[in-house]
């Protein structure tokens, strides 16, 4: 509930003159405290695991409204990955219990009609990434930005 209220308050901050940022952060904190409390009761019951996963997804989405929410987003997504793994590994039935290979079935149909990749666009994208290197060598670059860039160019 607190995660939904945090997301709602963040959204209202964009739409209204009145700021709901204090309410969004207060509810976010309450949702995170609830997650911490739920993680302490192990093993998780199916209904708890699915509620925790939904909460983590909502918090990940809500972090996109935050001015400095990149780290929060990454942490929430890591929580989603962990909880998804727990749900699949332990075969916990609920709203998020799906076949582990469902994405392959769904995507394979869609990938049949994909046009070939334009190599020129790929080269231009790589050249753009290379132009970012001097900016990241600047001492004001944040370590998350550097790590994200490294992940993009690693392949």
C-alpha cells in the first residue's frame, strides 16, 4: 500500500502546483521498511513473495520520478530479480508465477518479423558512446555513471 501511495504522490507532484514530494518519500520509506520486515521472515510464503515483488516493481517505477533515483531504481530492480528467482526456484504460486521460458515463447513470434539491423546506426551509436569518454574522465562523473557506461561499451 505504501509503495502505491509513494508512486501516486510522485505522480501528483508532476501534475499539481502543490508538492507531494515529502509524502512520496515518506510512503517510500514505509514501503522499504515493510520489505525489510518481510525479508526477515524466511522462508517466504507465496502470497508474501508475490506482494514483495509487486512492491519492488512499484518502487522501481516510482524511483523514475525522483531527481536522483538511479541508484534506487537499480536497487529495486535487483530486489525484483532476487524475488523473481525465489518465486521461480521455489515454485511459489501466485500473480507472478509464470513459466521460466515464457519470454522465449512470446518473443520468438515477434522476432520473426524484425527487419535486419542497420549497421550504420550501430556504428553511429558506438561513435556517440566513444565521445562520452572525456566527460566520464572528468572528476565530477559519478561512479554509477561510469559503471553504466562501462556496461554499455563492454560488448
